[in-house]
C-alpha cells in the first residue's frame, strides 16, 4: 500500500475538523432544552448511584494545586496530544495510520450527531443551587480562558457550550490511549496509554465540564466509530479483492514478425516436446 502524502493528509484533517467545528456551532440547542437534558442526565446518575461529579468538582475547586492544572489540561491537551499521536502514527506506524485516522474522523462526526440530537447543559452552567463550580471561571486569572468554556477570552461566542453529550475530550483521549497501547513498544508508552484517558475523564468531571455519563457516551461513540470504520475498510478491501482481472486482449494468440493474422501456437512444455521431428 502506498504511503499517504503528508500534505494530502493535512488537508483532509483540516477540512474534516473545520466541518466539525462549523457544524458544532450551527447545531446549538436552546437553553431550556439543554438545561432540561442536563438535569435529566444528573437525575439518571443519581438513580444509578454514579453521580460522582460534585465531590470531585468540590475537591478541584478547594485545592488550586489540582484545579489549575486540570483547567490547563482541559483547555489544551486534546489540541496537542491528538495531533501528536497522528503524526507519530504517520511517521512510525504508516501501515496502521489510515485505519486509525479514519476511526478518529468517523467517531468525531458521530459525536456531532450527538450534539445535534441532544444539546446538554454541562454541570458548570447549571444553577449554583446544584452545587457545581466552573473551575475555569474560578481560576481564569491563571490561564488564557475566560468564563465561557476553554475558549480564549473574548472568543466564547466561537464555541458551543451545550456540546457536552458525548464528551469528545474523553473519546479522543481513549483513541490516543488505544494507539499508545497497541503500537507503543515500551512499558512506559503503554502505561501512558492507560493513564491518559483515565486522567482526562477525571479532568472533565472535576472541572464541571461534563457528567460521568457524557464520558461514557464519548467512549460509546468511539466504539461505534470503530465498528463503522472496520465495516467500511472491509467493504473497500472486498471490492478491491473481487475486482475482475482485465481480459487477455490477444486471447492467447501470438503474432510473430511478418504475420498479419495471429496464429494460435502452443509453447513447448518440456525439452522432449521441443525436440525436432524424426526425418
């Protein structure tokens, strides 16, 4: 298989990410429905006994040594680690790059479907009576972000703050973890593959940007994207494998010098067959 060209891959990724970003902005839900969906997620978590966001958020708020690094991680790591893994695969694991890139893109677009169908208010935007603190707003003096998600100050209008379900922060981190685990060659690389998605899950909940079920949905979207990618690649391989060979134009006929019409000639198969006839 021919190695992909870096400029073609860069252009493809840029187009897909631009489409994802624009689509995410265009599918903003109204505040009432987003808040309703957020409260419904919170009620379901309470029913299941998995509403762990509030104590984690309180810990990150009360301990700046945890909250500030978590805010930096939330605002930056997915912009740095995910492209770095793509570049690493492209350079060091080219045989696996196309499938990995296709999986990431398919899952990202599936996430956009989730934002469209289920705009969800994150915990940090709920009424303060629910007990959540927006740590990025609380510690905004330490970073470049303001009070509107992780966007730089003054650019909050360029983000969809109700795009919480599913959490693609967690989904992308899971993809990175799988790549490091499968294609890393050292125990440290594999350990990082396990730690990164787990750390990201803690960060998105501790900063009150996502519910636990958002994280679960992010993992589910990646699973669906993997199945879709495998099916698409299998279909593409099947079509290549069953393509009919081009017909032999001469039909087995050979033409020697001076012949206008090709004659059907047999090729000797053994030395005895090629020996001259007895005189």
